[in-house]
C-alpha cells in the first residue's frame, strides 16, 4: 500500500566555494539518502552563491513548490555566512540573537572563548526553532518548512537524525541496483519498453568504468515493494535472455 500524496523536498546548497569547485558537495547525497528512508523524495537541488538576493529568491520559490526545503552552508561565524539573515528576510522575521542558541553556545565554549564571531552563530530568525548539534555545539534552525543546516558534511550528518520526528514522510523509497557488463545503446530499447510498462517504478541507467571495462548500472526505485520486485524480475528475465553478464546486484 502506498501513500496517495507524494511528499517532496528541495535542497539548496549555499556557498561560493561549491560553485568555484574548491569544495565538493557531498551533502546532497547525504540528505537525499536520509530523506528516502523517511519516504520524502528530493525533486530539485540548486546551488546558489553567498548572495542575499539569490538566497531569498530561491528559498521563497522552492518553499512554495515542495513540502520541505533544506539549506546547507552559510550559518557559520564569518562575514560571508549570510544564510540566517537571508532566511529572516525571506520570511519577514526579526533577525537577532536567539536566546536558546546563545545559551547553548555560551555553555559550550570555555570562559573567554565565546567571542563576537562565535556569537554570530546564535543570530538567526528570533522566532525560529533549533536543530541541535551534537558535534560542535552551534545549532541549525528551521522556520515553517525550511530547515537550515551547516555546510560541513560530518556536522550535517550528525544533526539530521534529530529531525526525524519533525518530518512527515510517506512510504520509504526502496531501490535495487543491477550492474551489467554492457553499454547503454545495447539495452536502451528494452529498458525503455520495461519502463513504459512500469510507470510506478523509476528506472535509471548509469554508465560506469571499472577495472578497465565499461558497464551500466540499472537503478530501480519505488515506494511499492511488490511493484519493485516485479519490475526487477522483468529486467532479470531480459538479462538472462540476452546473456548479459551481471557484475553486481545491490
């Protein structure tokens, strides 16, 4: 049995360092995999610079389209960390010291270490709710359906589990991956035919190069386990018929 209504999410990666290529984005993968387990499907990902207008426009556009929005980056102590103030403006909320966040950070740092830069991490929409940080103290925050997380991958990963009870998801999105020793052109027609007969299962094909040889990974995704298994069986029948070598199944 599947939910009648799809629960969707958008991800906004904020930071000049990602756009310049200096920093590799791994947060999208972390968030998408976690959201899949909650039955929330990521429908769109955008990367925007540390620019107030760009952040406000993107947040306001996407929060109307999807059930949840997750931003990463721009909530640290430096001058270019402008996400919190931008979110305040997007929602027309007061921006300032959040009393609970200030108290958490004040207790976290040793006497004399809680300087002006670190106090900036307690500035956010004053009416927002906190996302607690078990790794480095500085909390994230959320306003309505927009959740603001840090850009450091290890810290973000430590924080998202605490949000499980704040999100209403659908059926978990399940997946099966079959890696084949073939090329896309050889299987494209047959995979398209199988996809057309299984509209409720998402089928993707992704080339790879491993051990000096080309291959294709077929990824099946659905929240309906029975339909996923049926589609998987169809693909296995085709693979056996064509004597295509299976490299790996996950």
